[in-house]
């Protein structure tokens, strides 16, 4: 019977990168909700919450998670999509947010739960440029390459960039 520790599983999952943002792992994204071992069936279950219900990368993420764990020696792995509770940017790790910034995506500002109470982002919210850290930025579009990001422009360094919206 296969033995495992959570830390061994998490060590493997730390190497599985988000296919849309290849500098951040699925653990740093906060989408891995739980790992559990079913001893009776000898199955490792991995619960994954998509960033939003229509996330086009979920199938790839599930395949990558399963493949990485099987390659690491976990024989029977099952990935499960979990929709409740819904994912929030509050689940992004601090290290993950810094990796987003270094990659050129402004990380979410504030905590999503507070923003839900006041109704999305404040109109006067300043999103600093991830390249030069200038506050002289402007919203160009509420939607970037994916629904979870907005498109901004920096008037200081003249770079366009995406902002990972707090949700």
C-alpha cells in the first residue's frame, strides 16, 4: 500500500505551473484545496478549485497535476473540481503575488472579501505599474487576456500591463 505525506504531495504540486501564468504554481495560485488519501481504494485525491467556473485551463491543470504526481511515484491519483467555496484572489500566496508582479502582471490590491462588500473596485483605486511601480496608470479595459484580469497602461514607463482583479 502506497504511503505518502502531505508535504511530499505539496512538494510535487509546487512544480506544477499554471498554464496561463507559467511563473506561478498551482499551490501559489491557491487552487489546490485539499489532498487526501483513500487507504481502502489506495487513491490519492486532489481537490482543485478553478479561478472561475469557466476557466479554460482546468482540464490542462488537472492533467498536469495528475501527471506530476504519477511521475513522482503516486500510483492512483484522481483530480476533482471543487466549485464551493468559490476561489478568491485572497487564496493567492504572498510569494505568488510577488511572482505575478515580477512577471509583469499587477497583483490584486486589497482583499477580495472587503471589495465584495463595497461592490467591486473603488473607482479611484490606483494600480501600480509592475514594471516601474509608478502610480501614474490608467485602466484601458475591464478585461485583459482572461476574464480575471483587466488591462492597464503606465503613463510613466509607457508599458501596457494586466492587473489581476480581486475576486
